[in-house]
C-alpha cells in the first residue's frame, strides 16, 4: 500500500503553481479596454460556451477513508438501516514489571483495569439513553476478514457494557474491565482486541477519536498494590499483518460496517459521502482548441443535485472538489482517486447542501483548466476531478448528483468564458 501517494504529485504541483501565477496576469485585463494607450479602440470580446458532453467518464467509488487514515471512528445504530462499529487493538499488554527495589518479575495481577475512549460529539445523534458494549474480537482470521470479526459481537464475547443517559455522555468515557479476564489475556500471551457497539433507546450516532486524531483510546491497569509502582497505560498497537510492516499501524483502530441499507446509486447518478464513504470521480474531455487558442477567463462546473432520502438527510454537509494528480499511466480509478492535489488548491470553493435538497450546484475550475492547458503527455495529470465529503467517513449522509448519462438538462456541464486569441498585424 502506498501511504504517501501525494509525493508523485509534486512535479505536477510545482508546474501548476507556476502556471497559475503567470496566468493571473490575464485576469487583470478588461474585456473592452486592454492596452488602450497602444491599441486604442481595440475590443477584446469575452465569449461564453456551455459544454454539455464535457464529462466522458464518471463513477462512484466506495471505501474511504482507507484503513489507517480515519480522522475519527463513527459509531451508529439506526435500527435496521445503519449499524457501524469500531475495533481497537491492544497487542502489547505489559507482562513483566520491576517492583520497587527488585528485579523483573511476571505480572500476576491486573487491578482496576479500564478501557478509556475519547468522544467527539460533533454532529452526534443521542437519544435519551445509550448502551455502550465492548466485545472481545481477537481472532486468528486474516486481518481483512471483517465477517469473522463481526461474528464475534456475541453474548459470550461481551467484556463489559455501560448504559448512560444523554447528559452522562461526555468527551471521555471509561469502561471497567474484569481483572481476572485481563490476567488470562496477559498470561496466555493473547492480544487484547476490543469491538465497540452502540445500542440506543432511539437512533444513535457519535464519533470516537482515533490514533490519527492524537486522542486515542487507552487500556489502564495496576500490576501491584505498591503505590510506588505506576499504573500501566497501553495505547493502540497491532502486531499484524507482518508484511508490509507499515500496514500493522493501519489496523490499530478501524471502522467496520455491519449494515448499511442506503439505496444504491442509480445508473444516472454519482454520489459522495456515507459510511463507508463514497467519492465521485469525473474525467473531463475538454476540446483542445479551447485550451490552445483561447484565454480562459472563467470556468464553472455546473452540477444538478438529486434529492437523497436516508440517513441525516436534512443535515447540512460540505462537498469539496479535488484535482487528481495521478498521471494517465495509473489506470486504477480507486488508486487515482487517492492521489490528489490538496483541497483548496486550484479548486478553491465548495458546495454546502443537505442530502434531501435538489437543484443547481457549481464549482469554479478556472485555475484547474490552466493546469490542464499547461501540461500534456503521459507525465501530465489526469484531467479529472474527485468530489468528496469534507468530513469523509464521519457522517452517514450521502449527496448525489445527476451524471453524464442523464438528460442533457441535468447532466454535468462546464460553462466557460474565454477570450479568443488575438492576432496583431501591421496595417
């Protein structure tokens, strides 16, 4: 797995920045009064065109963020519609310690053992009461075998549970762990891998902080009654998979979707958001004459939102566009959709909407078209754009747009204002 795909984009980015800086001079010209002292009376007309068949490929890609890159762990229980759980691995339980003034000896007790998690209540849905269940999900199954992990969320694997009122749910929650049960893990050399599940008196959702946010979960326990012996604090750690080594870090904590009955996107739509999150990949076919023989003053991508009924349909969410930095040599669209120029660069605005809304939406692509104009060949970036939710993977809401196979009135369009090339001659 390439954990740093953006490194490949630096040559694209450097050239693109230079192109944008140079092209900025063009925008200082007035349509009808460019160089009036040298060319009195010369009119420079701005023309408009709308390209209705500008997107030659669009699709919805599923599975974001990839394991190990989550900026939070969404937990949700929406009856028979949405069930999202979390897994945290503690593969480094302390098994030996040094008593005060003594040599190392095996741990023989685990007193006052707790699991502590930190909660982000932003955009949470909390009913009157919520039950937090913690399960032992340690298994010898392959790391990517989520079905095997889900099968362990069963009564005989329950470690602990707490039922809290809405007011009792704060940014830090503690769950007691049986010291005897933990000692069995320590003495047997087993890994401690816990699964988190919510059950609410009504629909419930919230977020748990992950390693990536710097506020990760902890397991704490005392190995001695001696007050001089400090409490053991264990942070998330995974010993597997062994190869490649960096992949083990990705599995320290991750999300697992037990159920999602959100309707699949139709053949006439692309979508973004949801859990697991989706991204919309749009590849453009810009007429070469427009890039070669004009100065583009403004380029606006016009989209038509399709109303989406489902999770959090009335919540306001933000959809951003990011330019693809991958070259045409990368044919895997999922991989291409992860090699992106940073958000806010070349596509500076965003779209704010609720999933249940409908109507016209737009993104300004002026600077991006200049990048595409300046770079050609196999080393140039793909002429593609990815639409994704700003809080990707943290929200059940999904936004959908009509795609290139829809009716001409609602399919993606590119409105371009440009100045034709002016040839100066001697009369």
